[in-house]
C-alpha cells in the first residue's frame, strides 16, 4: 500500500461512513482508475474533516457565548438590585419616601432580560 493510500485511509477513519464505503469502492477499482480518483477523494476527505473541525469550534464558541451571556445577565440583575437598594437608602436618608414607593425607579434601567 502506498504512503498516499495509507494517509487517505487514516483520514477516512475519522470521516463519515459514506466516505469509508467510497474508499472501499475506489480500492476495488483497477490501478489506472484508482490513480485518477484517489487525489480527488483525498481532497474530499480533507475538506470533510476540516469542516467537521470548524463546526466543532463554532459549537464550542456558541456554548461559551451562552454561558457568558448567563453570567452577564446575572451580573446585570445583581447590579440593578444594588442600585435599587442604594436609591432606597438615599431616599430614606433624605426623607423622600416611606420605603414602599417604587415610582422613583430610574427610567434608564430598561427591560429586564428573562
């Protein structure tokens, strides 16, 4: 078995079942036809493996992004609670409210992310 055939076989082991079937079909061809098809087949296998790796990286990045968003939402909510607590303390110290008034909430707080 040539080095190119061994290298293709190793790449196919990581590839989908259909490519392994195609590899067996190419291997069963006469040498002249196999030589013609093998370079194209190697490119397809390499491309498939490269796309699989890219997809895996994208999926990992999306998972990390989702986790980061959860942390950011948690931090935003905690910051808003702190702000509201400090505003309430300020109102109590300045005598502006009885502690139950929610109308003094800052308009810039925006909608909550849930």
